């Protein structure tokens, strides 16, 4: 059994989503919907950004930018 089948990914598209990002995204319906519409390449770029934040405020900024795309 491969790793992906063991851990369903749902709308986030990756089982390697930073916890803080997932929590911030869950609190912003507009951003969650916009993230769900992204293709895999776009999602990977956002996840890259989310993995490199250094504060809660930076994480919120990443999520807010996603919401502004819709």
C-alpha cells in the first residue's frame, strides 16, 4: 500500500500540509475554496510558501493572499 492511499488528502491535495497552514485555511472559507480550485502546481507553490513562514502573521498573510485570488 502506498503512502497516499494510507492518508487520504481531500481538498488540500497533499498529506504534507503544514499544520498552521491547514488551521489558518480552515478558518477562511474564501481561501479554502480558492485553494481547492488550484491546480497541483499552484498548490505546491503555496505550500512551499507556507512551509517557510516564521510567524503566525506570515502564515495568515499566505492564506489571505489565497482568498484575494477569488
